[in-house]
């Protein structure tokens, strides 16, 4: 009986079991680099800036520097400082298909409104508009930092990063004390904090020697003017984001977990970026997508719904001397893609929203999600059986732990990734990412084991 079970059952084992000391050290060292990177790259602009630095250090050059491309060349293209495409040219012609891994580098956050600064009750505030799917109550009474850019009409660009260094001030959104929150706590959880009330407290000292109103606001503007040379109207042309000031940290007595903001989806973006840095002598041209705007539908000219990625692939074909009429369509139809986005990890405290047989468990390796969507798979890219089998074969040949998962019980909820966008072009796509606890919260939790298995997966895919 036991021999038959061993032969036939799908054995779902925790990846940490029987792991060697050397392997554990390798995992921990890789994850230290990941946490260090996260602390420098909390926004999409910062992630692309750090990615360019890593790529340049590993021999990648802007595609504009090449007149022609040959096997082994390493190129990138940066789209408006918020998304990036990288490629390593393979031995095969590109018309035989690319091997694409696509992740996104934006995360749920709070953005400043176009006219953010106001004064009320002796305090100065910034008004915000939340970005992506958040639980609004989670963003009150925590330390927040300010990141982003202000672009003046003369073209000068000012970069902001305030609240990350120990010497910096931090900011917060206040909440009611329990003693006065009877009405608030009787509301539905989603309405306990209104989006319009997510206002950032930024100061309380009035300017000296001035009569009239809005003296605290004037003092804040004076500080900003002295430090950055801006006026209130310069905030019109800014992209300023509020993110948690928490650092990425090792979590648990056994140090097996990572707690950090923005792991959706920087965890897959980082592991795929690092996997690409290790490529040599590959068969099919490898392409890495670091996209923007996924959390709000991938729209806009830095999101995957734009044609900028098509432009990048066309440039690869042009400079490799392959391009001809309608070849781009053929390239996509013959390509394979891992949509490297995170999966909802099984949380035993909230087990009722998951089907345990089909949930993604932390510490069991990479999660393959055949389809996402909601209800009757609405809006999903449903990977075909042949490509699932091809992916399984790739993982098993390389001794990589993996699990087939769904995003919660049927009719409970749902979600999506950029998978459908490339699938609509004819590419074989499957979602392939890391399970996460507390997804979209200011502090998300992942397993170090899964992080390293993601790195191994993406490297193996490109070497296939």
C-alpha cells in the first residue's frame, strides 16, 4: 500500500525538509541581496534605476548603442524611467520564438493628489489618492515615507526620498482612538476609513512673523522652497508616492521568512532580473519584462497594454537583421512566457477562503497558476495542457519544487496578471510566481525557500 502511494500520489512536501546546510546558506545569502535591493527600490522608478545599475554592471547596454545584434549580446530599453525590457540574444533566430518572463514593479500605495497641500486645525496635510487594491485601514497609524519626482517647467527634475534614513523625518495618517471610535467600528471594515480621509500629516509649526491664515502651510512651502527650490504650483507636475517606511527584514526565529513592503511583485521582478544576469550561450533569445501599472490594469504608456514592448521586440528583430512584414506576429505566436507574478499564499488563520488542495503554500516552491480571473474564470488566460506539461518537464529536469495552485475558492474572489496581454498576441503563457501572505498589505510575508526556487525557475526557463 505505502509503495503504491509513494509511486502514485502527488507528494506535497515542504522544501526545507532535509535541506543541506550549504543549500540553506545559499538561499539565505541570495535573500539578503533581495532584501537589500528592496530597501533601495520601493517604487517603480527606483526599481528601474537599480535594475539599470545591475544590468550595466553585468555587461548590458542600451539597445540604442547597437547597430546590429548577434548571439550573446545583452541589451535593455527603459521606458520613461518606469518600465524596462531586457534581452540576451540567443543562437536561434527570433522568428522561432522568444522565451519571455514578465513581472511588474509597481505596488499598491498612496499617491499625492494634483493639489495636495492644505492646512486644517493647526496641521499641514498632503491629500492622497490610493493606487491599486488596498485595505484602507491598514495605511493609518504606520510610518510612511515620501518618494518620487517633481519636474519643474524648465525641465529640472527633483528626486525625493524622505523617511528611509534614520536621520529623516517620517510621516503618518492618523486614526481615531478607540474611546471615540464607536461609530467608526460599527461600520463595515471597508468603510471604516474613507479614501478621502487618507491625508498625510506633514507639519504643525506656523511661520514666524506673519499675519493671516494658513501659516503652517506657508511654513511647509517655505521649507520645501529652501530645500528643493519649488513652489506650490510645481506639485502639479510631480509623481509623489507614499510607501511604508518599514525595512525589508528577516522574519521568524528560524529566519525562514521575509517581511517587506512591495513584494508583490518586486519579488518576481528581482529574481527574474538576477536570473538574466547569469545567462550565457542560450538557445532562444531571452526577454525580461519589468512592467508598470499592473495594479491598475496595465494601462498607460508604461503599462503592458501599450505597444512599447512591441516596439522593443521590433527593434530586436531590426538589429538582428531578421525583420520583415508581419514577422512580429509570428514571433509572439511561437514564443513561450512565464507571467512571473505572485500567488496568494495559504493562511491557516483565514483557511475558509482557500481550497487546501489547490492553494499555494509557503515553503513548497514556485506556484504555477494555470488560470486566474474570477467566478467562471472571467478575464483569465487559461494555459493549455501542452504548455503546462512543457513547464512541468522543465521544472522537474532541474529539480525545482513547484505546486499547481488557484487564487482562492471558486466565487470567493479572483485576480489577474499581465498573462492575458501576451496570450492575446498568441504566446503560450502560464502564471509562475511566489506565494505571499498579506498580499497588498503594507507588510507582506514570503518564504526564503520560494524566493530562491523562483530564481532557479527563471534561470532554467531561459536555459531550456
